[in-house]
């Protein structure tokens, strides 16, 4: 079995942070890019801890490794978008079904438009 080694993270990156209202409270998602393509993701779940924050951190670490190894960001969008928790949030009228759904929406938003 052959694996792909993720590229090394540069010392300085630039990115954007987006905030969504989830059923667990506010989630702040930062996506850093290299050459305008997502390469790592961080999320902070406001006013929570323990399990929800740990799961969100695990998702972000896994996604970051994949992005640095060349995985298409849309693969994550397709996997995470639509995952639903018992308590959903609404952000500007858009349902945010879970923290994973918010991460998918943030990744999708960060992908440059191909025109």
C-alpha cells in the first residue's frame, strides 16, 4: 500500500475566518490557503468544551492532513454536508445542521470559483 505524505506546513499562512450559528452555539472556522487553495482548517466552538470541541478538532486535523496531501476539498464537502445533529442552528436563514455541516459549508465557500 502506497501513501501520500502531506506537504510541510509553511511557517506563515493566510486565511479567512467565518462564523456560523450552530445548535451548539457559534462556531468559528478558519481556512488557511496556499496559492488560493485550502490547505488547513481550524474550528473553535464557542461556549462549549469536551466532546463537541474534541470532535470538531479531530475533523479539522484530519481534513488538514488530507488537504496538504492533495485531497480535493469537494470530497470533504460531499462527505460532511448534510450531517445533522438533533439541535440545528440557523445562520441568516440558512440551516446549519451540525458542526460538520458548518465545516463543509465553510470549505465550499473557500474554494475559488472556476470560471
